[in-house]
């Protein structure tokens, strides 16, 4: 759960901040092909972040320390760069030349520390919640199994006339008189 949540959050944050920084610097809203590419970028960032969280959990299990903020910074910065390039290079014919590049880089750089702090805090809260739930499962007694003894019922006696007929029966109309 921690891996998937961290990965999905990192992918979503990276793409949303890429679009927001592009828009705040005077860019335009992405179109269909750019949204599709941004979704692929978000999935890539999610997969990379998920792998990072898996590796960090393995390191913690062995007693090693990890620098999570550095890993988050790298993956979010890579997602920002990929988002920026996809929005800039696949843009409208007017392209990237009509926007203020310094403002765009400034917005990307301003969003990066906030995103890293938020993602690291969310990751720590998720680890705390999962460890608390695991500790509660161990500490609390397991509830007893709810198995009732079921006795099989007596086979029902069916009257012969009430049982459904499995064959078609006679095919001609009854003979009268």
C-alpha cells in the first residue's frame, strides 16, 4: 500500500506541478496529445517512485538509513523536466518562444521544494499509519471464528405428482370421447 500510494502521489504531483508552472508562466492549457503524454510521464514517475520506496523499505528492514528527500527530489525534478519538455515541444505553432522562460524555470524551481516536502511528509504519515495498524493487529486479540455447526437437513420427500416432468410427454392432443 505504501509503495503504490507514494508512487501515485509522486506521479500526480509531478504532472500537476508541471502543468501549473507552465500555465503560471504564461503558457497554455495542454491538449489531447499532450495530456496523453503527461499521463505517461506521471505513470513513469509513479513507477520509479514506487521502486524507490520498495528499496527504501528493504534498506530500513536491514537497519540502513535512507535519504528519502533526495530520491523524491530527483524523481519529481525528472517529472517536471519531462512535463516541461512535452508541453513546450509539443505546443501550439507559436510554441515556447512567446513565453517567459525565466518565469517558467522560476515556477518549476519554486514548486519543487514544496512538492518534495509534501511528498516526504505524506510518506512518513503513511509509514506511521501502516505500522500502527500492524501493531494493533498484534496487540489486540483476534476475534473468534464465527463458525456455527450446521446439521444437514433431512432430504425432503416430494410427492410424485408435484415433481416437474423432465420429458415432453405426449405430443398429440388428447382423444375425446
